[in-house]
């Protein structure tokens, strides 16, 4: 798998320097590359308790991304998924620890415990006052004697950081961190493993499955479960958390494990908000990632009032999303003039049957049209049409099926609301113009032709531009001779688009010519399929 890096050997140092160069001078590193990789606050004066954390890289923005006033004083970075050395940790401690002392915040992995622990001993021998806490928030493996430390570590960073920034002494900061560690619980789920630079990707998660409770270093989870949707995935995670969450005003931290899209994370967050497990939320955001893992984790902390206040304390860090209350979705009425006028329903069995069959045809062609659109666009034409078709089927009882003068604009209004992209707008213009013409006494064929004229005027596309018009115009021209002739003309027009090497309208106009050769325009193909369906209905 190709990745945007220079060499595996310089990956972490290059990334750290990228972080520093974009920090506006707020961060500094020790001159110890490549073995000592320590990032710390440029404004640090050692007058307060220092907070030092770190571990293997690959979890960005943790840990260096949380170095700043109100959170960490320094982060000690190892190579990808590898603990930093004792010397590196000791260098970090010595660089930032003054008379107020230092607290090490360590995730519960053997390498981290050993290296940070021995560094703490050596720092104490040098006269530094050092305490260490170990975060073990992962509940994926309930019988494990030493649970792993995962994204719940960020609660410790923030609450301890707020106290240290406020001038609390080392004992108070340490006790607060220990209290948080005793209460916080976390678990994650992923649809895929991560890709470690320089190593082959492990494909252990089968299609249709999700792994529950996998570690942030790609360790296998407690079990693989069937995957169906975001609500079920989040419910599975929350049920595990509820078994371990204590009493209190809970805060949920929703963490992107690496490559889950913002759209997916928002869907998962909505699912979380419906479970009632928390009243406050941090995220969704990538905070404690696992390289490019396609997954998420949820950490829950029953927070007291002081802890909640510490979590809400401001920090000037891009990576920290802050705390918000979980609130019901606010809905406002549409402005005057935008609320659609509901048509007066009427029934016509033949019209209902025609719309139902044509909608089913588009739904059945979803995958084929998506595949065709992937050659010249973003691969969603089939899904767009199928979504609108399903909505249209569901709206038939509200439609004026017995009155074409009302049905045409009703179809336009329905499609403008349910069909995304430019297609919904185009068809709304088409059917509304056809409705106007029909109301003025024009025949169906002339009404539809007037709809096409309006689309050409507004959209600017014309015959030969490689759009749906290449099938729709010849079909409507042939319609007075009958539906079989119109279907034949639509098919010929759609097939001709495969030989139009340069699109002049629509998204295909931005696609290289070589990508278009030999592939029908998906919009024109959909028009041809509809007319062929109408013709077949007449024959039957």
C-alpha cells in the first residue's frame, strides 16, 4: 500500500518536525534525533508541575498533539507502536521538571511501564520529584490482569493538565489522575486492521464482520461480530461500557481510530446520543488513533463537578475538540414560501402501476448505474436514482395520480427533495415546466418536450454534450410515433454517448477523455432504461 512518507526510518522524525513547523513556535524539541524524540512547550518555565506522557508513534495527534498549556508539558515519542527508550524518557523528564515535580502518565503496556518506570527511578536518583500513574481503561478483555491503556488516557491528560496549570501541587495532581483512572472505561470496534509502514497488511477481519475490542496497536480484539449498521455497532459498544460504568455525570469521548470518515463518525455519534449513556461528549475526533484503522472507540468517565470543570477548561490546541452537552436535535420550521404545497391525492391504477414499475426498474439498476458512473463520475448515479425511486414509491398515496396537470409538478417537487446532486434540480425543472404546458392544454408529448426545452435553457446542456439529454431529446422527438419508437431512439442516443470522448456538461466534463471512451453516460443510460421499461409495459 502506497503511503505519503519518505522512508520508514525517518517517518516519525519527519512527522514531529511537521508538527513543530506548523505550531507557530509554541512547541520545541530536544536535539536528540533519531533516538531521543521529545516535544515540549516552548513557554515552559518549570514553575508548575510538569506532565509527561508518550509512547509509540502512530496514535497521532496523541501524544505530541496534546502538548500545550492546560494539558501535557512534554511528550516522549517512540517509533511506530514502539515504546521510547529509557534515555528518551529521562531526557524529557529532565528537560521540563523543576521544583514542583513531574507526573508521568503512562499507558498500560509492558514496554511503556518498564521504560517510563526506570526513567522515573533514574530521575529521582538525580534529585527530581517524579510520580507515575498507569492508565488501564480498556475493558475489551475483562479477565486480563493488566488491561491496556487506550483513549481514556486523554481524560487523565486533560484533568491533570487543568489542575497543574492552575498551580496544584504534585500530590493533588497525582491523586486526581488516579481517581480518573479508577473510573474511566473504554472499548473500540473496527471494520479493518491498520497498515503498519513497511509491513504487510493483516487481513483478519472478513467482509461483513467487525472486530470488537481490538487494541490501538492492531492487536486482535476479544471477538469478531456480525456488522450490519452504525446503530448496531454503537449499541454493542455501549452495552459493554454500561456494564462497567459507575454512577456520575458521564462524559463520553468518541474517538476516530484513524480512517473512519467524518460522515461515519457523525452517524456513530448520533447513535451514541440515542443510547443515553452520557450527558456530555468530547468529539467525535481523531485523538488516540491507530494509524489508518477504520474504526472508532468510546471512552466513558463518570465525572464529578470538579472533573467536569477541568475537562471544560479552555486549551489552545487544535487536536482537543472540547466538551459539549448532548442535546436533542433542534428543528425549526421552513421559512415562509419554502414549505411545499401538498397536492390533492387522487388515484389512477394505471398511472400508479407505471410509476411503481419504473421505480422498481431504477432500484434494480442501482449497482449497474453506479458502476457505469464510476467510469466518468463519482459512482453514485444509481444510488441517487434508487433513493429517489424508493421515496417516490412511498409517496404514491399522496400523489394526484388522476390529474397530469397536477401530477407533473408534484413529481418535480418530490424529486427535488429526495434526489441529490444536480439530477433532482434538473428533473424538478423538467416536470414543473411540463406541468405548466399540460395545464395550458398541450399534449403529453408536447408538455414533456417543453420540459426538455426549459432544462436546456437553465442547464445549458445540449445534444452531443454527453448528458441525459443525448437520450431524452431523441426519445421525446420520436414519442409522437409511439413508445416503442421512443425507446429505440433513447437506446440509440444513450449508446452514442460511448463514442463522445469529450463531455461538455455535467461532472464528466472534468474527467479525462480516455476514461469516457466506450462507456455510456449513466444519465443517458437511465433515460434509455426508463423508456424501454415503458415500451415493454405497452407490449405486455
